[in-house]
C-alpha cells in the first residue's frame, strides 16, 4: 500500500510499504477513508533530523474495518470507525478515569511498529478499546466533522474542560489553528460568556467568530496582551486556552490570565523550562494545566451534536488532497495557505 | 514600642520604633498577643542583602483591638482578632471570590509603611475586611491554634483545596515544616484516603502521623521518589502538596505525582523557571496549581473545629519566646532545633 513518511524537515514522501496485517487477536485492520495533516505534524516538518528509514506520519483518521482479530468483540468488517490519536485498552484504571493518553497498554500511531494515518490502511492495536463505531456511510457529508473527533475537536474540548470553562467564564484562546478554533467552539459549548481569540489570519479568525469568538485580537506580544487587558477592564480572562506550543504563546498566556485563573495548554510545548515562580504563576495563584487530550473520552459526548449537524467542526478543513498530494499539503500548511488539509487516500 | 527588624541574612534585632497610630479611618490598631516566626521568614534569614534601614518582620499575629478609625464598623476596642497574613478590603471582586491575596486595595504586612507582626502592636489597614473577631480571652489555651489561622493552617488548607483533595484521593505531602504538617491535617479533613508525608525529622513526622499521615518517607531525591512509587503500585499519588519552595522539592513532586494528577504548591518558590514541558507536566497531563493562600477566605470554615477542640493545629509550636528571644527563635528554626516559634511580646 501507499503511506506517508517523513525523512527530514521538509522532506515528506508517499512510498510503497507492505500492507498491514492483523498481528494480535485484539487488532483490527482499518482502511483509511479520511485522514488529515495536523498542526503538530509541522513541528517535525520544521525540525526533524535526517532519518534514513523515514518516520510514518499521521495520527488522525476515520475509516472502515476490513478485518478483525480473534478476540475482537465490538466491531466487525464493514463498520465505520473513528480512530482517536492515541490507542488504548479501554479497561485499565487510567482509561476508566478518562485519561486514555496514559493507558497502561496503549500508545500512539506512527511509533513502535504501528503505522500512521496518512496511508491507505492502518493496523489498530487494542481495537475494542480504541475505535468508536459510528452509524454513517463512507460518502456522508459529516466525514470531515467526524474526523475532527480523532484529534483537533477533542483537543480543543480538552483545553476548555481542563481550563474549567463554564457559564460566565471569560476565555482567551491563543492560536487560530484548527485546535484554537475548536477550543473556541468548545468554550462556547461549555457556556463561556466571552471568548477572545488571538490570531492574525482573518480567514481563520472569521471562522473563529462563526464558532463563537466574541472578540478577535490580531496583535501579538506586549501589544496583544495590552489589547486583551483593555477588553477585560485590565484584569485578563479567567481562562486561557493555549493552542500553539511555542514559548511566546506561553508568555502571552501569562500576560492575559486573570489572578486566580487557569492556563490550559494543548499546544505541544516546544520548550522544557518556563517561568513558574512568584511573579508568573505563584503570586497570582495561576493554575497551569492541560496535556495530550484523551480524545477517546470525549467522542461519546461530542458526537451527538456532530451527527445532528448542530456543530460543524469539519469547517476547519479548507483543502483536500489525495495521498499523492500530501507533500504539497504539508507545504501549504507550513506556508499558512491552508488551515488544515484533509487527505482522501 | 519594640519591634523585630532584619538587617541582613542572619541579623535579626528587636529595636525601639515609634508607636503605630491610626492613620486612615479604615485602620485599626492591634496590640499583638501572640505572633510567630514563619518558615518563609527563613528565606530572608538566609539571603537578605544588607538593608541599612532594616526590614520589619512578621506576618502572623492575633491580638486585641486597641483603637479603631472612624469608618470602622465591625470591630471595637477590646475585641480579640486574628490577622490573616494579607490585608484586604473584603469587598472587591477578588475578595468576594475568595482570592483576598489579590485584593485590589490590599497588601502584605511589613511592607509599604505597614509594620510586621513580630512587634508589640500593628496598624491594620482596611481592618473591617482584614480582621476576624473571635470570642476568646487573651489567656485562652486555644491561642496557638487560632494563631495558625493567620497563615500556616490556612496555607496547608489552600494546598489541599487547590489540589482537589477529596474522599478517596491519595496525597503526598513534601515538607515536614508547619505548613506541610497542616497540609496533612487539611488533606485528612478533606477526606484523603492515603497521605504520604515526606520528611526527615522524626519528631515532626510523628506529629504528621498524629495529624493524619498514613505513611512517612524519610528518603529524598530519587530514593524518596522510588519509595513513594513503591507505596503506590508504581503510579505515585493523585495529589502532591509541595510545602517547601526549593527546586529539589519541585523535582520530587514531579517524581511522585500520578498521571492526570495535581501538584499544588504553597512553599514560596525560590526559583523562576522550572520544567513544564512534555516529559514533566504536559505528557502525563499534570496540573500545577497553588500560590499564596487567601487565608482570610478559610478562617470561617476552619475556625469551628479549632474552637471545639476537634483539631489542634497549634501543636506545630514547640517553642515560645518573648520579643527579646526572637533572634534566638530565628536561629533555632534555622538550625531545625525548633519547628515553629511562638512569640509573646
């Protein structure tokens, strides 16, 4: 089959690889119907060292079950499924607590012998725990929105939930990528009173406004902080949802969070150390939270409104490519010509 | 009157200063009945640069109202009061939310022209908002326990509350100082199932066990982390209450917190930057919270059990001095001969 591999920063190729097969009785084999390129795929696209064997790419996909292992009980050939970006057994105490990203037996796509989602098919380990069956056809117009439940919608929701967003909360969202925009949508769903979206790309922030942002701040750094403070009587917002992952975004979060507030990070941090001492977090009693979203925990909660068409998170996709077009898709996202690229293998 | 000043690290003197007087109509004048030396007073005792004018010391005291300003409405001469370690108006939105340490008009003792508590008397600004009247006599045996509501008990409670301790939670407390021990007591009051106290001083950890610790780990660093992990099936505890403030304590907290857990800091951080990236906080979805405790918010909640004798947080005091003995009290706490020194001016 054809699958996407990255060999070094900027070097993405679609190559022939052996077809995946069932290896464990708890595996399922899924034919990928829709996959996509993630903002977090741009981190290796910017800094992956030369990797002679290449690295399989893609951690978001929906598809059709082609085959199941002997111990599988919840799925059968032909089922349409959503694959969360982490696979998990669904039975350990972390899974039962809703923290499937820390599953005792789980893992992530495109590592340890498991392929990536930007491919024709994927072997899914612990498929009973991992995959979510959805009653739709492969040609449903809902597919792009369902695909966001693989990662970006669940990740935006995780940010808002861990941030404690509820009725009356004021929120700043940092970042106008797909996760930031879906953090806006999630904050609105959780009842936020005011949602300030910090982003510079009008076409994206316009979608943010459609998703529920009440204000847009295009400025960054000290100017952006001053603008948010102006909008909030000088105090900043109760919650900041940080959907970027670079240090300037962390510093921006510190600048716009209200005393006693919460910074909830879902942008994968591209730094290790950061200010957490008296002037930054401790003195004003700021809470720092977030992490990789256990999106498996959120699918059941978020799915009904997607199926009913009450929300359309799939609007974050503004370009579609086939597998051959994946390298161009990376380039388009890198150059910010595309917000998020959908892949139809 | 006599008051305690620090002039540089290790140099504490009790000197004559002008008697404080009412300056604002919202002031009260309080004669100090009991004050004490705080673990956080040891930070300047270790590193205060030479300060020619000296710095007034002390932020915990109980006493008797001697005089009130013209706008005071809740207190009168002769009332016995607890003074939280931050003064606050009690009316701004932060105070109403229970974050009096971020009061719009408040501040801290021993700064900006307000004296410290290790003295014969203190001018209390915004006294209606700040002071809590308690129906006891000045010779009550409850005074040491009431004095802990000024800071250390409320601070331990803040740690546990912000950490989300509730029935069934497993907790590690780092630090066997007064705050750590009262974090143990608070975690027990909030229903923690298991409380592992990390501390090396047996007389202190024995008091911790009396307060509710179920396990004591005397080892530090990697050895201490391994011990806590052994005690918790390898996972660490849901909540870590960090009551020290030095970087090794932060690292210890990272080592013993369970995925999805909370590190709640009340030890004043003696560092600015710390690890918060993927391997430390982000990957396992760890929340970092805490800060200066709004102890004013907790007095009403914690007072009844103190007055009823159900808890005796005052047991953290193991030495009593008069004002003349304050310099020796600092030295004794520095040398860890005393856990916490009570001052009777």
